[in-house]
C-alpha cells in the first residue's frame, strides 16, 4: 500500500490545450479517492499521469516515499482497470488473471495460488476456463478487476470501470467494489463522471472542472458545504436549485429572490448586491406550511419515482425550482402551488465568481 502526492501537476497537449492545471492533491494510504467531473474536466488525465501513461508538462507525482514522475508504468507498482476491460481475447480467464504475475516471473505455485484466491473473492471460479468472448459485461469487469488484484500492487487505478454496464449491474458491481476496498485496504483512485458513484464509493471525492480542482472532501462535506456554484450543481441528485437575486442592506440584511417572492432574513452581513441562492430540492416544501419563505409557482413537469415525485416549477418571473413531494400529494402538471424554502437549507454564492458566501461567521 502507498500514499499518493500530486504537486502542481500540469498537463498541456501539443498545440497548447490545457488538460490539467497545477493539481495539488494528497491521497492517503488505503484511501479510496474518487476523481469526478464532466467530460474534459481532467480527471482521466490525472489518472494517466499517476499511471505513467502520460508525462506531465510540469509538477511531480509521488507514490509512497518515491518520486515516480519520470518512471515508466511498469516501475510504479500500480495496476489499472479500464472502461474497456482490456482482456486478452485469446486467453482464458485463468490465463488473463495470471498474466501480470507470469510477466513478473512469479513462481508457478504462487501464480496458481493467487488465481485461486482472486477467483474465490470475486466469485468467478466457474469462469476460469472460459474466454472473454463467452462472458457477460459484468463478468468481464470482474475478471479485469481480478487481474489487477492478483498482482497485489501498491495502488489501484480505475478509469470509469462501470460505465459499460447496465444500471442494475452497475449498482451491484459498485457495492462489490466498496466491499473489495474494505477487504483489501489498498489505495484506490477511481475516475467517474457519475456523481452517484462518487458519493457512494469515495472515502473522499475530488471534483474537477476544466482541468482545475474545485473542491476535495468527504461526500457529505461536498453535499452540505459546496465550495462554489459548480460543486453545488454537480453534486446531488436532483441538482441544487440556483435562483438569481440580490442581498438588500438593512437591519441584519435580507436576501431577495424570484422577483421579490422569496425573502429570507440574513443573520450575518454579506455585502449588498447580486447573489445566487442555492437550495436542495428536499428543502423546498410544497403546501401551506407556515415555515420558510414562500413563492407561488406552476408545476411544469412532474416525474413519478414511486414513493416520491420530482416536481419542476416555474415562478412568475420565469425562474425554475425543483421540489420533492410524496407520491400521495398527487400533483399534476399545470397546478399552481406554494413553494416554501426552509432557511436551514439555504446556500449563498457570489453572482460573479460563483464562490460560496458564508451565511454566518465560520460557516
């Protein structure tokens, strides 16, 4: 096992396009760090720089106590699992699992022992004599994971390994990965564009956008205290509501949004001016509750999800709100409803930079 340190890691492609900008990130020994972001955010580039599949324009990579920035992949003691599985089609599962060990000239008895252990741990023992073409997508992914595990590397690097699986199998394999990490205790770096995978798998999560690290923290830190507007929108499903408005001066100050329909008292004193109100859909209550600031809005789209409904609303001044409501509420498209925002669920962001504005000292 080993920690990973990325210091001012930058990668420019030929022609000057910037893929990663001065990334500083410390991954602890035994941690499962998830790199998440949209396409083009730099997450896969960061993983490939750790693996040695690409060389940085500047900055350093350390694995454990060793700087590996200029070392080739085979000297970094890492194992990588790809989205495409990358299994050898002419080899059986047994041969695929033992390939890395044989390349390292491990004794035959050790190779067989490791194959048997991995096959048992991943429940693929009955597949050992099949070839990849005879396997389902989920089985191929488990074989790809098993081949990496058999090598007993210091670090596992996983590049969107579940994206080719259907939703049901992706959920099951995600749980298997979490159990595997707990059992092995090996450092893992997992790349995904799926924020659900990031939130459910990561010990910590690093959010990237346009090659720049936006925030790193535990899943709940990102959800409850997003550092900026981008993280607030990206983390959480449904996404956080973001409503443009302003902060008015006065006694204690007041936040005014949705054409004055939403007014919330301000306990601390951010400067007056334009601002963006953030509120999670589960903090938007539909009905006649007396708590929170209220605004009238029309239900444009109602998505039934079994036990609850996702209700897309539009206020009189054209701003959108998303709320969660129980299925028993029987809301229909075209209904005009009262939406109340709980003050406890309010976030505030700068209208220009998108940075989080504390609502109270230390918040």
